[in-house]
C-alpha cells in the first residue's frame, strides 16, 4: 500500500484545515485530514473507515497502473483509498456539488492532486467514453428510482474488470435456489423470505426520502448476475466484489448521452 504523499496540506495549517472543514460541513465521510476529523460525531462511528476495514482485504493491495471509477463518491473516501493503493487514474463522480467540494478539499490536503472529481449522474456514465479496471458502486443503489438500469449502464459502458458493490439490505439474509423457470400457476415461492425481493419505500426511511429501495441479499445477488457480473467474493454483509461476465440476455440500455447523430 502506498504512503500518503510527503507534500499535502495544500500549504494549510491545522487551524486553516479545521476552519475550512467546518465551512464545508456537514460531512457524511469522516476523513482524517492530517489529524483533523471531518465527522467525529458520525452516528455510525468512524465511517466509512470502520466499514472499509471489514472488506479492504478483498481488494488488490497494489493497483499500480490501474484505473478506478468511484460512482457516488461523496467526500471521496474510497477514491483516496484507491489512490493510496497506487491507482494510476482515479475519477470520482457524484451528483452533489457539496460532496464534491469536500472531496476536492480532502485530496488537496492529503496531496492527491491528480485524483479527479466530476459532477455527474450514474445515468450519464456512458458519456465518459472510458472503461475502468475497478468500478466502485457503494451506497448508491437504494437511492435510485431505477436501480437495475444503473447496473446495466455500468456493465455496458464503464466496467472493464472488477466491480465493488454495496447496498443497504433488509429482509432475509438467506438465498434460495431459484429454478430457471416456473409455470404461471406457481406462486408459493414469492412468499418465501429467501426469494429475491426489493422492498419499495414510497415515503421515507431513516428520515431520508431518497431511500427508495431495500433489497434482500438474494435480490442483490440476482440483480448483479442479471446485469452481467460474476460474484467473486462476499467479504462483508452488504459488500460484493464482482467481475465482468457475459450478460445472460440482451438488455435495453441507454446509449452514451451526446453520442447520438443529429435527428436521432
């Protein structure tokens, strides 16, 4: 694993880092900015570092020469961790400019000036025109109204090898063996807790109206396979490391935005 660059701080004193971190608050990622924690009172503890410790061993320790796309990067924790592992190119995208400002500041303080952060929706990843050795898609799926489409777009346009995936899960943690087909009159399997299920949230969950879906584990695994990902590892309860695989069927996905011919 690479060390933090000897430079860093962006020429800022500790007091200046503290002041700027407060100005950019509130933070969802508790980052250590040269001894300045950005979210020390996080309701999940030292998050996301405490979660990362549970599955970091599943990722390559040396990403030298590799490219990484971090979708829904928030304040850039995973983008910066992958840069610490030597990734040659790291791009973090998020729809929220507030989070991106935090991420850019963190990269400046830590000396990772070549990590790029860009405002972009997952629906537009095809416009990047680039594939990445590792795509990180963590903590995003359940915030989307069209989650399976997002996985299809990632597989179609940007994933070249590995996918690191995480989603909030609710319901059964069991996974039942599903047959390849059922007759129209068979319905009993839909009542089984281990059948792939997506729980729809019409209003709010955890005081967050952007929480639209809560899949169970079986649904997560089935959706990943359906979109063309082979599950390699399940190192943590909600985390899956996948590899690009052939898609089971032809999918209808959006083309890269901006690449259409005039009048199309």
